[in-house]
C-alpha cells in the first residue's frame, strides 16, 4: 500500500472504507509542479436499483498517474480515514 514509482508513472494503492456496497471510490487529483494531492472519497452509485445493506465495506483504491516528468515529488493522499505524505523520485 502507498505510493511507488514505475518508470515515469506513480502508482497509488490506498485502503478506504465505504459506507455500503453501493458506493465506489471517487478520486480528485491536483498537480502543481512536483506536488501532487490525491483526494479519495466514497461516491454513491446512483444508478443502482437494488437495496444496499448499510455495512462498512473495505476497498482498495488503485490509481496510476502516467507520463510524469522526472523529479522529486511530494504526494499527499487523503481519505476520510487518514492523510499520508510520501516523497518519491522519478528518474
């Protein structure tokens, strides 16, 4: 889990709790130079026509940020449960 480099890409893998099986993980990514902020949030699936049990579902969000320039990046990942900052260098 966390942030890792793969060539010129960053791969982010982060656990997140969802309030029911009828939710999915939404991601908002902002990049300013070598600083990247990723906000992961539960989003309700409004297209479902079935009843959803109100149970916490543990999910894993996986994001790939491709084709980034070389450099030493600061990556902030925010979920409702926690915030983590990582330093990653892309060659």
